[in-house]
C-alpha cells in the first residue's frame, strides 16, 4: 500500500489522485490532436443538419424512402465500423515508419471530406434514382468517416496515458467540437438559397475545404513517435497470432462497462443529431422566422457549451468520470423539458444555452471515459486493440443518424407534416417538438439508469487499472 501511495500523488489538494500525473506532450500537440473534435462534429453536424431536409424539401424524395435509405445505411454500419477498426489495428508496411494510425488518418480524412460533396450532386431527381444515389453516397461517406474516426480515437488512450493529460486533451476536443458544430450551422446557410440545388453544392465545397484544412493542422497531434510505433508493432504482431474479428466482438459484448459507455454515447449522439436536424424545422415552421435565426440558436448553444467546459473538467478530476456523467445526463433531462412547450425565440435561446451547459459534461468526459473503459479491456486481454473497439463505438455513434432519419420519417408521417408548406397543423408542430426534445429525453433517461446501476469504473478502480497497465508495460 505504501508503494501505491508513493506512486500516486494527488495533482492538487482535494482532487482525486492521478495514476500518472505527468503530461508527456506539449500543449501544441494537445491542441493539434483536439482539432479532431472540430472535424468530427463539423462533418457530422453538416451531414445531419442538411441531408434529410435537402432530400425531403429540395429533391422531394418521399420521407419514407429517406427513412428506408437510412435503415439500410444502419445495416451497412453494423459491418462497416467494426471492420474499419479491425483494419486499423492490423500491421502494414507503413507501420514501422509512420505508425499504425497515421497513414489511415491522412487517407481517410481527405477522402471523407471530398466524398461529402457527392451527397449533394444528385444527377437525377427521379424518385428511384435519387433514393439509390442517397443510399450509395452516404454509405461511401460513412466508410471514410468511420476509418478516420477509428484511427483518431484509437490513438487517444495509447498516446495520452495520464488522467490529467486525458482530461486536458478532452477539454480541447470539446471546445473544438462545439466550434465545429457552430461552424456547421453558421457557414453553410451563408451559401444556401432555398429552392436552388446548386447552392447546396457550393456549400458542400466550402465544407470540404474547411475539413481538409483541419486535417492538415492535425498532423502534429496524430504523429506517432518511435515508442508508439515500436509498441504498435509488438502489439499487432502478438494479436494477429490468435484473435479474429469475431473473437474480439464476442469478447466486447460481454464487457459491461464498455456496453454502458456505448449506451451513453448513443444517447449523447441521438440528442445532438435530433436537435441539430430539428433546428431547420423549428426555425422555419414553429418560430416562422428566416434562416438567419439558425445562427442565433447555434451561437446560444455554443456559448452554453464553452462556458461549461472548465467546470466539467474540474469536476471530472475531482469526482471522477462516472459521477459527472450521472450529473450531466440528469441535468440534460430536466433542461430539455421546456423545449416541449416554448414557442418564442427568447425562450428557445435560453433553453438552448442551458442544454449546451448540460451537454458539456458528457462531451468533456467522453474521451477520458472511453479511455477508462479501454484500459480495463487492455488489462483483461493483455493487448491493445483500440481500433476495433473504436469501430464498435463509431457504429453506435452513426446509429444515431439512423435513429434521426427513422424518427423524422415516422413522426412526420403520423403528424401529417407537409414538406415545404408554410403553415403546418398543430399536430405537425408538436411532432417537431417530439423529435427535438422528447425522444432525446427518453434516450438520456435510459443512459442515466445504466450508468447508475451497472457502470462501476470508480476513481479507485481506475487507479488500480493504471497500476496494472504499468506492470504489463501496456
């Protein structure tokens, strides 16, 4: 016990002890890596905000067919995301020189950004042609996105080992992530004119240019030094001797903390995509205001998220990731309630600020909590296989887009929403609120329950796992 105390000295009085208080990389590297939060959320938000509205209101593809396309997209994700992770974990001829993650990161990041353009370049607006174009282009885009995200996130627990460094990088990722969402909501409307499909293509090109620029800025943060490359070669060589993708998946679904994390992550993403996808409908049909109002709501969300980051980082270090996750999920459930009733811009803006504050908790601790879960798995297996677990995580995250599409399709059908009509029925307007707030509330309540009853990675247990990782030289 005395050795344990000597090794783990608290960072600050009152803070929970950190198993490895050293910060091994510079702030420049932390910022560079953290920019992945911008790319992730910028592309995701640009995708979720515009796709359904574009195909429903501009291409006039029946919403049920949009929902069917996203259903098959979800099936594609069942295989696409874990496979991307498995592919990332394997050795290549570039591993020794460039690392296990970096080559995939560069290739997939650039191709992911470019493939976004094709979603909006619909060559034929005839119903069946538009349906297949939507299905094929979103699947191609998603494969590139999954490969990028898998390699970006898989590097996090391996490169940043201490809790202090993880929360710091997580803080940067959160801030940049909020900026990414804000840019996705603010920039495209500057180039979009309702009724003109060509304007959406121009907007997509701007999105791609921003995305590629961010990828280039991330190169220092994604660089794998010699120690990381050598460890990757050893781990990959050992893993390839025995484990197949099916063995890993079978093991993964038995890890209760990993499964609970996936549930909370899905709830977080469902909230994000449903809120982002509903802003267009909320402004145009409920508030009946011009598109520029989307910028005001975006700014309100951004302000709430950014001002809360320092608080959640501090609480995460003091109370542990589990407790702050519980605080964040319960807070968001309460804050979402007013959005079921408010109908003026001031009330919407205030509610959005508060939602941003609550979401900040889960967003800030999303990456440190994932690292805790991965560390536990590494101790159990004696191997670092972050790629495939990140792929599974990505599948759950992208599943939120399927939830979004199906929710909008079903609710719009039930409430008789009329695409493009300036005046909607009260039932259709209520349906917009159900998508905006009620469905995310249900997901968050489920996430809170599982985190409360099942998840057991307390600060004390996390510290013990860190000790075991050092003993295993992992």
